[in-house]
C-alpha cells in the first residue's frame, strides 16, 4: 500500500490576497468547517502587519472563537518577524509558526522588508522562541524553484539553504513554488537531493500551479519522497507580495483526486470536505 501523506490546508493563503475583505464571522464559519474535515494542519491566519496584509488583521479575534473541541487538525500561523512570533506563541491553540524564507533577495525584501542575512538572524530568534514555548517552526523556502526577479537561482542554492537551516534545529520545510514556475525535472532533483540526506526532517511542497500542471507537480514530488503537501480548496490564493499576476495554489481537490487514483488513503471526512467546498464557493466569488 502506498504511504499516506500529510495534508496542509491553506485558507490563509487563499484569503490573504482576496479582492474584498472577508468578514470575521464568515472566516470563522469557513475555518470551523475545515476543522471538521480532518486535515493534518490548517494554515489559518497570520501574525503580520495589518497594513501589509489587511485581510488577516482579525487573526487574534478569530483564534478564541474557533471550535477545536473535536478535531485532530493542528493550527499554523504565518509570521514575518520575531515580533510576530512573540505574538503567536502566546496562543496555546497554535502549534506551528510558519516563516517565509526567500532565497531571492528581491522577494525577501519585498515580503518581509529584510535581507536574507537579516532574515537568517530572525530564524535563529524565532526557532529559539519556538523551543522555549513548545511550538514547531515551519520554514517556507520561498522562490525555491525559481523567481521572476532576475536574482541568481539554482536548485543547489535551495538545497544548501535547507542544510544551513537544519543546523539551527528546524525540522519542517515547505519547498515553495511561489510564482508557479517549478518543472517536474527541478522538483525531482530537489526532493531526490533533500529527502535522503535529511533523515528525520519533513521536506514538504507548497506548490502554486495552473490547472494543467497540477498532477505532474504532485507526481514528481511524491515519486521522490515528498509526503507533505500544502494546498487550498479551489486552488485560490497566491502571495500578494509576489509578482502582480498571481498563480493560484495547488487545489486540494486535485490532491484528493490524485490520491484516490493512486490508491493512497487519506484520513479525511469526505462529507465535511464537500460542505467546506460549498462554503468556499460562497466566499470566493
């Protein structure tokens, strides 16, 4: 039997760049519906500047109103600096802190207003804070498969940065196809290089994709040892700090369908999944 996968649902990524503000009550209803599905992790909100990402300004209001009484799903909150991490670790409900670490200097400045060198210092501080507070840090290797800014890129650069961050104690990574440029051969090379080398480290995939490239990206990652996949229902989302024409997230329904076709069992409630899909249809119109 093929080994199962870890599913990380990313409504935060879907909501953060949406064209109109989603009311808090609507967010809570949607997140509660997603908590019933049985995803392993829910990337639910972010502890970042409300000026930078106004859609996520109500994250602290949302947290205490979520129904976590009957779910196995763990919450992940995105942070962009140590100050955001200090806010996030105060919440018992939050298990994971996600930090976007771009190997593109241009994008790291654009996304977090810090250089790569400054961000590395932040990662050290945040990792120490996570250890102290019993949280787990997830590093997103942003622009991990290429970038549109003309910054130097090679797969070796992405691989090398994972090695450096593992030395700081980071155990979970999401290799991030931030603008949807990953090709199967690059995906194969990166995961084939990383997964065998870093035993005990979870090397996942956060793909952005057009509909016609979704299956080939999933297949290439899975065939080369990736067992953790980020996605968003309906494939909505993309980083608003990236280039203007956003490429959407990997669609969760595509991953579910791919798993079914490949006889990979998922521990999700299909009825709850369909209910969440209907709610998403009413939000993302």
